[in-house]
C-alpha cells in the first residue's frame, strides 16, 4: 500500500474509490477530539464492506472474558470500547432510489483528511442504474473547541436532471460490535425523540442509549439547517433509531446543502437525568453558532496545537506527511482535558484491543505530550494512574503480593487482560509507571507532584518489587523469576535483565525521592511516612536489594543477557530467517518463536534507553550490535527505541532506516492490519525517534556540579535525504524552537527566561 | 464424601437418595462395555439435578476451539465426546401422574453397582402427592459379550392401590452437551421409526442420529417384553425421539415388569445404510435370547476378567473396594476389541476433557492391560498410535519440525489441545509412545512387533528429538529449550531433566532396536532402512546427542535438577503452604504456581521410575527425599509413581500413604470433581502402585549373563494393615499367581511353562 495516498505536506488524499480498501481508508480518515471519535465512514448508506465506528471516550462495555482454559486470577471481563450511536448518518434517496456507492457507478471520488484544520472532506460524482448523476461534497469535523459538538455539511447537486430528493439525517443506535466476544449487543434503548418544526421547515432528533452492565449513557442530539426550503419533513422515532425525512425538489445543477449539528454527551460528565438534556443544548448552541463560527473555533484550536507541536521536515514529503499524521492522530486521541481518560492503542479508530490503557502510555506517549503540550496534559496522564492506585493494590493482592501492580490493559484500573504470561507475568509495566513520574518531574521540575501524589505510587510499586523478588541464598543474590519482559517473544523467563534493572531503578528512585522530600517538605513528609507505614528497616531492605540484585551478563561478550539462558539458544540473526517466515507471529508456532533467539521488541535496549545516563556508549554499542540483528521488530513500539540508540551510537543510517519503519506504518499499511484501526500509541515513538533520536534530546546530570537540576542536552544530526527539520519543545516554562539543517543547528527561545543547555556537548545559553 | 458409599468387597452401594449428590453418584454408577457407556441416570423422568450421559466409543464432535488469544498452530476444533441418544429411558405415569423422584416423596432408595457381574440395580419406594405408593426395581447392563447390546429390566409394584399404569420406553436424541464450547447441538436427525404390534401386544422403536460436521451415525433400536398383557400400546415418532406408550392396569401389590432390549451401532462399524439395520437386528436378537441368557453371557465375561485381573486384598475392605472399582472401570472403558479406540480420561462417565487419548494411556494404562489381559489388548493400544503416525508427522511439521510429534489430546490422531505451553511444549509425551513399545516388547517378547510397526514409530520420534534439540557450542552440549515437563506447574522451561533424559533414552532405544533388527530380520530390515531413509550419518548424530546431552544436575545435593534454574527458586516444602491455599491450582494465580518450587506431579521421579534400571537406590532416595516434600500431587497421576519409588527405597509407610491418595479418589470424591466423571486413566496408577510398588514387580537385566531376555523380579512387602494381597500376572504366556502375606510370599504358575524369576533378589523357578 506504499502509494495508496497521495503525498502532501498537510493532507492525506485518497484519489479514487477502492471498495476493497475501504476499511483501511476509513481507519486513516478517522476524526477525534479527545471526547469522541468516528471512523471515515460515509454519511449516506453504503452496503459495501465497511467497519462502522463511533467511539466515546471513557465509555466501555465489560465483555465476558473468553479463554480456552481458565486460570485463577483472570478477570471476569475485558473492557471493550463499544461502537456507539452513528450520529453522522444522512441517508439520501433520489427519485426513490437510495444513494449507495456500492450500487451506483462511482464516476469520481476523493476523500481527504486535512490535518492542518482537522476536517474530513469527501466528494464524488456517481450515476444510478437509471442514468441519474449526482455530485456530492460532504465535510465534517469534531470540534476541538467544543468537545461535545460535531458538525457535518452535506451538499448534493443533481447533474443531469431535476430530482425529487429525500435527505434523511438520522441517529442510529441499532449498532453492533464486530469484536464482541460472544456476539452480544452492548447497548439497550433508553430514550428517543424525533420531531419536526412546521414553521421553520426544520426538525431534530435525540437518542440516548445505555450500555448493558456498565450503565453508561451516551446521548446524541441532532439539529440541522437546509440551504433550501423543503416540501415536507416527517419524523420517525424508534427505540434505537430516530430520523427526519426531508422531501425536496432540486433542479439540475442546483446544489442542496444540509448542515447537521450534533451534541454528544455522556453520564460520565453529567447526572443521568441531565445527560440527554445537555446533548440537546449542545446541538442547539451549535446550530445557533453556525458552521462558520464553529469551524473557525475548531481550526484555531488546531492551529494552536500545530504551533507548538509540529515537526517540520524539508526535503522529504513522505517523512513530513508521516510525522504529521502521527502527531495529528495523537492529538485527536488524547487532549488531556479529562484526567479520567487515557490513550487507547487504537484511539477512536477501531474496536480491537478494547481497554484504553497499556504501558505504552507511560513508556511511549508521555514524552510526546510532556514536550509538546502544557504540563497539565502530561500531569493528567499521571493522575490517571494515581486514581487507580487502589485497584492496582487489589491487583497485586490477587497475585498474593504486597504493594501495587498496575494492570496490563485497563479502562478503569481493573485488569482486563487474560493471558497468564502477560497478565500475571509482564510486570515490568509497573516500572514504567514510576519512570513516567520521574520523567514528568525531571522535565517540568514540578517536585511538588511527588509529595502530593508521586510518592504514594512510587512506594506501592517499590513494595511490589520488594515482595516479588526473592533472595537466593545459593547465589547470594536477589532474583525475579517467572516474568515476561518487553520482548513478548519470551514468556515465563527468569531474571529478565530489563525487569530486574528497572525494579532496582524503582527502588533507587523511591529512596532518592524519600530523601529529597524529607529535606524539602519535612512536615508533609512525616505525615506520608506515617500514612504509608514506611520504616527504616524497609528502606534498608530496598538498599540491600539494590546492592545484591542479580543481572544476567555475558562477560565474554560484554552483553547484558536478556534473561537467564538466553545465550543457550541457537544464536541466529534475522537475516537467516527465510523471508516467507516473516512476520514470525503469523508463521511460526508459539514454541518455535519462544525458543528462538529472535526479539520482538526492544528489551535490553529499552533499558539502555530509559537509563541512558547509567551506560556508556561502548556498552550501548555492544548491546545494540548484539541485539539489533536478532530483533524482528514485530511490535510497532520497537524500531523507535532501536532508532534512538542507533542515533546515539553514531549509526545514523540505521537510525533513519529504523525510523522509517514506523513513521508511515499506518499510511502504508505495513503490518497489513490498519483496517482494524490505527496504531496510535506507537505514533509517539515516531516523534521520539526524531526528538530523542535524531536531535538527541535528553536531560543530563551537570557533571561535577552541586546543582540538582539537570541540563537539557541536544546532539542533533540530520538524515542525508533531508534539507532541514524543526520542532519545538515545551521545557521549564520555555518554548524552544530547534532547527537542524546540514549546515546549521539553531536553538531559539520563543517564550520564557534564558536557559542554559548543552548543544553537541557544549554549554550555551539560549 | 468419605463414607458416602457402604464398604463392600464387590459392590458400591448408595443406601439413600441425596439429590445434591446425584451427579456424583451417577458418575460412580456408570456402566460401560468398551463400545458404549452410560452414567447412572434414572430410567424414568427425573426433574432434579442430573448429568444425562450416554457415550459411544470413537464418536466425536469437532467443537470449534475457544481461546482468548489465538496462536499459530492451534487446532481448529476440540474433539468432544458427544452425549448420545438416551436409550435406557422408560418414563412412567401412574393414574396420570408422572413418576419423578424429584417430585415424589422417596420412602426408601438404594442404588448399587455390582462389580462382580457388572450390572446396576436401583430400587426404591416412593409416594406421590396423592398418597399413591409404588416400589420400583430397575436393573441394567451393557453386555460385555455382545458389545452392541444392552438391556434394562424395570419392575413396578403399586403398594397401596390398584393403578392405571403407563410405561413409556423411549429413545431420546433431543439431547445437549453441557461441555459444548458455544452451546451448539451436536446431533442432527437422520431416521426414526416407532411401531406397535397389535398381535403380540408389543412394539419397537428406532432412532438414528448423525453428528454435525463429523457425520457419525449412531443408531439405537429398542425391543421390549412385558410381564403382563397391556390394554393398549401407542407409538410416537418424532425426528429425534421415539417411544411406545403402554397402558396397563395393575392391582395393588401386583408387580409389572418391562424388559427393554437395545441394539446400538455406529457407522464406524458398518456402512451408513447398514448401520440402522444392524441396530435393529441386535435388538431383535437380544429379545430373542432373553434377559437370562444375555445376562449369563455378560456375567461370564466379567467372571473371566476377574479371574485374571483381580487384586484380592484381605483385611482392608476399603482398599479392596477401591482397587476393584478401579479395575472394574478400566475394563468397562477399554476392552481392546477395537484398535481404533483408546482410553478417555473420563471413559464413558462424563463429557469433560473431550478427546480420548492422552499420554496417560502409554505411561499409566498400558502396564495394567499388558499384565492383566491378553497381549492383543495391549498391542491394540500400540497400533492405535501406529495408525496415527502420519498425523503425528503433520503435527511435527506444523511446529516446523522433522519426525513425528504425537498429540497431547486426540481422538483421531489430530491435536485437539489449545494451550501453547501444553500443546506445543509438553513434548515429553512423545517419549511415552516409544516407552510403551519397549514395555510391550519386554513383557511379551513379541520382537516381531518392532519390525512390523515399532521401528517406524521409534524412528519418527527419534527424528523429532534430533530436530528439536540443538547443539549449544558455548557449553558443548545438546539442549532442549522451551518445554513443559510432566510437572505442568512449570511452563516453557529449558532442559527439563525428564524430557532430556527420555529423549536420549528414545535415541538409545532406536539404536538398540536398529542393531537388533539388523541381526534378526536382515532382509526386512534392509527394506525398512531404505524406506525410512536411514543413514549411518543420522545414527552417528544420535550417538553424539546421547553422548553430549545436557542434564541439569545439582552436584552438591546429588539431585537431578528438574530444569535449568529450578534450584534458583525459593525452596520451600509443601508443609509450609497454608492449608487454605491448597489445592494450589484453585487458589494461586498461575504465575505464583510457576515461580514456586512446588511440583504438581512426578517429573524427575517419573524418569527414575521409567528408567529404574539406570539408577541406584541412593540416587532414587536422594531425589525422592528432595522432590517428594515439594510435590503437591495435584494430578491424579502423581501419587502412584511416588508410591512405587517409596516402596523401592524402603519407605513402606510413605508408599502406603501415597497409594491411599488414589485408590479411593473417586469413591470419596477427593478432588471434589467426580460429578464431572471418573478419573479413569489414573485408576491404572493404583494398580501399578500395588503391583510395581508393593510387590516390586519389574524386569531386570540378567547380570553378567549373555542372554538378552530380562528376568521378572518381585520384591514384595505388605502394608501393615493388610492380612494378605494377591494378584495374577500375564507374562510370556504364563499366568502367575502372586500372594503376599506378612508371613509368606507365594508365586504360583497357573498356566504355561516353568519360569525363572527373581524373588526378593533370589532366583527361583516357578
């Protein structure tokens, strides 16, 4: 699918209609505004292949778990993101014939996503069996300024005759989920209304549905205006469907336009009885404001996002389009306005993988929001986990352990996942939660976060590691057995280097944080110390674990051994795998993958990335040289980390090659599964590959200096093909503008006080 | 449930009716004859809790696989043993009231299984709401002499008034499977007939159903006779149900008896069009023969089985009843008359665990049949696997491997199981297939089996090990990574000692067999050598693997380490587990079980049992002392092996204690799951614990002698509580009768030529 979409700096353009690629294009053309999202489905009836998708943030259905063989501790349900009321729908009938691009001949077709202003436009001309031709232009957006508002404008022009036209704006809640485990319908009817207004030749509709079991209400209200006075309007109200049927006559070449205004609310934000009313108010307000005003507000909001968050690449349109698509989708998915929300692996673009939150958020997405948006947004991502701390404690308790274990997959803090080797064993995720706090505090210097929220989480995670590791007297070492590391092509291994290392890092950070808070906030600290029942003895235990943790290490190779026994494997490289065997997970049985040396995604290297400070370039190079040739990158989260390390150790070409593997992952349907939805969380990795990789941005200790505060360091290079690239960074109240070209590196301060940074290792004041 | 059934040498007696225990009792009271089986369900309508169960050997339904997360290589279906036509049913109405023990008051009740003659008898008196009292005696058997025949006699006596009686013998195919993955109905209607004979006041019924997808036909035909002339008979024929409704009048205290004769056939044995006809013929023949003759044939067959296969224990009725129940059920489940059949884990007693064959057959069941029945029966168990060799080759190929991998669970040779850690990794099962050949040949001296069938299987398994192991140049050893050993409380481990050891044993046996056959059958051998494409180089590779296989070993402890890293675990003993945590699999999450040192079932010890010759008593004792305290025996297959080793190393009390854990497992519902069906395959372990354990029976090398033939050795002891025990052994054409009492060990030859044996280490001629 390399050239499916036209190359353009700000747009994704599908220039012709290919029914077989429709689901793929629908995913790409998805819109979202943090509160809700819709796939690029057609407004009018389409009887061809399509995955209808409307998703409302934070609304889920607890779908009964399906497993082959039950294990103690598995969750009862998997939180699925339900396909919700289709609110964009506008059916069309012309002279009694239904407009349906699966049945009409498509004469021309163009679907384009405008990333700069955040709207989707589709235009086509089509001819019916009876020879009737029409031109349609449909444009829509979900407002970034008014989260509960969306608008669709639908223009139709008969091309070769006068027509009797029916336009049928509707709200349809008789929808299903393809990904339902047992084919259940997730929604039940709650309220519906449809009415017409004789006087204004207008009408409205309202549909309020309730999820079964979880009792979420999602209310949608529609208002509309017409470019022309209709002959008649009728209203239909069913329990899960409402419409207005508008009868018009249009002359040949006369354009008729319907503008549909939508209010969409949930009882996550209002009392049950108020939810529906609020949707109606939103729709009404939107109609009053009108398309122009709404769109202006919306595109201004996008303009603000791009102003700070864009990465501009000169000389490589494919790379430019790729990175913008990633930044665009990330900002559509999560806006940080609601700390109860998080970043689903498919955002608002598909049903798969249900639950909203994976360790992806902390390990990959946080740096993006931290450096491109206000601090509040990253802080909200942290607070999400803070609010789930009690659930994480329950989760650890289920496994018979002290402290807290954050879930692998969750919507509300409860674990949803049901594979023992992941759910129970992929515990390294716990370290990422703490690492995110560290990252946030280092980049924002909001030390107060630690005393208000951070320490509680850090302590609970430290206690988990304290209990989960055990002391092995035979080897005089602490060990962590039976885990799955980031490389999920190993299951139930002993002493995964990354996990052991990050566990110790958590303990170190816990001790550092405690020492720091004791000095800085002595009174509040004493209270927390008591509340958390901390003791000198416990801290002593942590120190002992730090001192005597066991790390698998192959001395003769200078390589951190991914886990005990890794080097006993048949040590091949990816180049030795027959091409037809790739991707391995689609061709090899699981045992074969497991006993092979092939690495799914950065594991030891993930640790070297996180704890970059602790390892010298030689160590990084030795480990990269060993692991990269054995890594199949069958997770979309993998190449970015390898790219960053490659950049750091001077493998610039490799860094660029690895970057390319993710930048256009969805646009080129690299994994052949974009039809299910976009790979939202890995998009942040693409950003990281440029900012942390190519530009080499990190925080460094001020060597030999007393000052605690770290210094921002940049060591940029530019890929050969590029003329320049530029991005901005929000850091300590400054906005820094970084521009890199082959001849020059410019760092400018757009906002805030002067700042000392390291540029290519040299101190400079910006 | 310790005292639920009365103690008796030959009977299992339930003396009162407990609706809450009905499923449990139904399992215990199951009947089978190798061709078919039925649970101890009531003949007449019962609206209380019950698990209706009729099962036909070899008939299965390919039930769509259910998994949470699909892995490449998983089977599409799990072969379920479908609940088949209920053919024992006789509904009863008295004065228009339906007899139903859930609704009537049960005044007395007795259900007893007679193991000596192989029948089930149930008698009760009950009173209806209207005060009507009846006495019923129902007796039934499935003929061991005519496999396709069963008979039910049903006597009813009104106790306190004259009654209008309706007796309704029926065949009901409108049945369901509780264990269906997706609630599917497995059967579709094919043929049904019901007719009455005016002249003889009789009638008949016939029902032939077809399984969906797998197209098995199961035809049931019924004939009957009455003790009294009826007033009228009507017939009802539906697509999946037929009956005769017999109207009678009975005076108070007048007994009325219906005898129902059944023919049950499948298209496994006949052409489709002939299957139904044969069922009708069987039923007709049975009626002609009459109850007395049929029962006499049947009980004679049982008498023959007991004559050779009984174990007689004096002084311990509970132990006597327990071992007889095990022997009885094993003989009901598998009779060896059909080499296409095998031994299901629940036999004909429940639906759970679907597929018929596990490694239990070779590792546990074979010795029982080998020593208590004609050689043909054990040979048929071997031929079952021989016939599936091509499927086993396909199975290995699915995993990308050479040779053959026998399935974990199968009905027709195809793998049914769907947990990667078992399906793909519990590959030690392959060794058990070869070990069974070895066992068979050693005990029968049918060396010809090797050239006709054995070598093909042995070679295919050897090649599997050849490919599955890899050479590790860093350690100069062959290794087998990513396996699950017999102890399923470890998954995906490296170098499971048992697996590595048995793999090498397979290679050794392959080389020995090849050498032997080359000498004994030079011509046939040359042909096989060519057909199998064997080469000197391949044999050399096997020798190298034998020489350089890696075995984890803890030198300082003298213990074979269960797998790499086992000794890194927290080494606790079972006595340290809080009682409320047991059984672990019901209380601990899987990760906790996996990283603990606790052993589900004999693993290293299983190897020491199989390869007993190769290890001295000290080694056995050291390993037993290490592993037994860490073994939770949460598989019913575990205690027998530990018991045998305990007996061998002189831990007699321990051996007895471990024996007791299985002998009455089902009768006392130890695992609290007997309601699902009996633990058929582990029953053979109970037999092994007495014969191989208490009596110490094994084959030993003739030290220092040229002769190849091994010598039968016995080293009996008797548990303190017992006065004596005795059993017979079929060995090399002899029947040996072994009797052990505290004062005396007697070995008598009942049949065949004199034989030299070792008794307590001393040579004797019997």
